[in-house]
């Protein structure tokens, strides 16, 4: 399960998506996340699916690798869909005792499952195609106007980048510690909730110790390189928009226009479900 968490990982490949400006990818991800919550019919999700499939194809990241991140949220996904299916009032399709499956509940469960799935796929695709340094630079440039109101933009971007970078490192460390403790007889799977919680102590203690040690090593390395924040710092590779970024923005705006048109007129289209 731990290996299935792919957020924060970078997948090196030679694709046009990898070469795009990180500011464009951050804006595009935000627009995509907003778009998946705009629809109440399947017509809108047809456009979203075509757009997402095209982006995945362009990224040259294997779909199996991208979809692996869904395994980590499968319990949350099923739990959310079940609650929407059974607790949404409406026209009853099936009733077993006090449990009712309604047409509106089925509609809500399907849409919630699609939204969560596309949310994970779209967000993961950004980290797969963008290095942590690029994410830091892109986020810092996008938040740059906030410096006028004394917001520490560089520090916020740096913290977010470090957090994303440390996710796969800590997951790998957790996997190693878990295997070592299991070799010593630790049991993380059997028993009730309380027993499992107690069984996590041999895992959490060395994990926290390792995390603090890595944080201290990182702080010492930054101090040794005279890091003093973002004031007066220059970039070795400053961000510049190129022709492909302009074309990508046109495609993104076209997608946004299609999404808005469908969301406005979807009530006039025939109902699929």
C-alpha cells in the first residue's frame, strides 16, 4: 500500500508536457480541478475525459504508474460513494430493510467517484512531469504579487517544495522500517483497531527519529551553502515563456470555454442517467 502512494514523485521522460513552463502547469491543474466540479450530467465529463486522456498521452507517463496512486485512496473512494449511494433521498430503485438505493443517490455516487478519480489523476500528473525545483520556481513566480503585502512568498514555495520532495523519501523509509520490524516479529495487520494502533509504535518511533534527522541534515546543508531566504537571490535558470507555452495556453483556454458552454447548456441536453 505504501508503494502505491505516488504523489510527489517525478517521472523523467522526454515529452512536451515535461518541457512546459511550471506556471502553465500549475494554472492548468487548478483550472482542471475546478472544471471537474462544474457538471451535473455526463456530457461535461465526456469533455473532461477526452482532455485528461490527451494530456496523459502527451506526458509519456505510463497509465499504470499514474493509476497506481488510486490504490492509496480506494477505501476513501468506496466509503464516499457508499454514503452517497445509500443516504441520498430521492426515487427509490432498490430497498433492503432500512437501506435504500435511489436514482439520485446512484447519480451522486457515480459523479463523486469520477471527481475523486480525476482529481488524483490530474494532480499526480503535474508532479510526475515537474521537478520539485521547477514547482518551487513556478509557485514563487505566481505568488510574487503577494510580496507587496509582506507575504513570504519564497519561503512558502520552498516549504511546499520540500514537503512534496520528502513524501516519497519518507514513504520509502517507512517501507524499510516496516520490513525490518516484521523481520523481528512485529505484527501490523492482525487484531482489532486498538491492537493495530499499539502495533504501529515500533514503526512510528524510528520513523519520526529518521524524519527529524533528515530535517536537521537538510537545515545544516542549507546553512553551509549560505541560504538566507529569497531576498536578493537570483535564478540559474530563470523562467521564460516560449512559443509552446503560448500554444498550450490557447488549448487550455479553449478547454475552459468548452467547459463553461457545457455547464451553461447541460440542463437542456437529454438526460443520460
